């Protein structure tokens, strides 16, 4: 496993409230010098929304009226064959993420960075993408074996392309697979067998050569995530800290094999932000870690194999709110590293 001893350095999940990629990147570069991450800008364009941003090149995909869907009336055989050929050849350059789909990424790649410890990117996961994108009959493509398999293979290639581009900034790359829909696992809304979920996740993870993470911003069946080949488990600690404490032995095994936890401890809601300080968030983080310390995992290990992040996307905040979030995040990271160094 790659080196995941981050010592609770700060980074972000991805989305920012800005429409100007230069200003978003400037804010990130100001606060996140150690682990900068490229900004997703869903307010800038429909194409930068989570379900659309990585859709470019998917067989039969149609953009219409600020919506995307797969048109089954098209002949999908040829584009599917092209996708599978690229997959078998690992031709990651055939499916890049274009600048009109990710202005923040392309602006980020043009910046200069003073030797960061790592650089982070992110991609929508196959479960969340497959649930949010439908065919022309309004059926989620996740439940079509052929299209869900194609989804995972396309995302795998895009993750590999992104990793290659980010490695020009730092050889230590981190790619998160964002899976908010995993919060619905086991509900009537989400009826996919565990084995299929793991298979789709592993397909995408397999395309990432360096550090890879999975982010879920709600409660889920955490052993599914912990049992994958991911190096980082990222979760909304501010709102769902107790959900992970139900699995102390699984978390210990994950950490003992070199895994890391990204603690999403800074809230991403304006009203919550106004009520928090670095001191209050430090107390809250230590409270979240304490159950694991009582089950044989030292605070030092939790800190050493930890990242600090906002609870989730910052895109719903004001620009001042995003600035304040990053200020709290960096201040908290400094306090934690001072306390447990």
C-alpha cells in the first residue's frame, strides 16, 4: 500500500461555490499547500454537475434540457466496442475530461505548486453515476448489466487519465471515488447485491495506480468500503461519526494494513459554521476518534493515518462560507498536529 501517513493534513472533497476557476484555484492554493485538490464548479455550468462531469464519451449519452440520458434507440454496439477496446488496451487518453466539463481541473493543472506532499483529484463513483443517469425509459442504468459495466470501465479510464495529468504536479496522487448514493445502500431505493457493488467499485479502483479513496457523505454499510482495495475511507464525521464506530475491528484491520481515514469534521452548512471554532471542532474530532482509541487504536495512529476535510461538498456555501471553512480546516489541522506530533 502507498504511504498514507498524512498526519491529519487538510484537503477538500472537491466541489466549490465559485464560477471563476481562477478564483477557486487561488483559494485552494492559499489554504491547501500540502494537498491541493482541483475544484469542481457545479454553479459554473450544467456540465460540471456530478452526474454530467464524467459522462463525455459514454455510449449513447445525450445532453438535453440540462439533463443527460442514454438513448437506446441509437446503435450502441460501435461505441461500446470502442470503449471496451480502450479498456483492454488501457488507452486512458481516449477518454479525457474536457475543459468544458471541468474548467477547475484544467485551470488547476496550469498552476505552479511548491512541492506539495500530494495532489488530490476526484471522480463520481459507478454506483452514484449509475443511479443518477437513466436510459430514455427513465430506468437507472445501474440496473442494466451491460451499461453498468460500461460505466465502471469508462470511469476507470477517466480516473487513470486524471491521475496521469495530476502526476505532472506531484508523483503522489490521490484520487477519490465519490459515492454519495452508497448512503442509500440496503434501502428500497437501492437494490443491488453486495457482490455487484464491490465489483463495480473495484473496477474503478483498479484503474488508479497510486493512492485511492472512497468518499460517502452519509451513513452506509462501512464494511463494504473497508473490504475494498481503497487506501482511504472518507466520511462525514461531523454528522455521522457514530456510524463508523459500530465497526471497530474492521477499522482496526483497515488501519493496520496501512489504510487512512479522511475525517470530514468541518461542517458544510453556513449555520453550523457560524457556531464552530477550531477549539470546538478539535473537541468534536477527538470525541469521534475516542471510541476507536478505546478499542485498541491509539490516537497517534488515528492522527498519523488521517486526513482532515470538510464534511462534504462546499458548493452550496457562499464564497465567504467556503473561505471560512478552509480557514477552520487549516487551523484545526495545525492544532491536531501540534497536539499529537
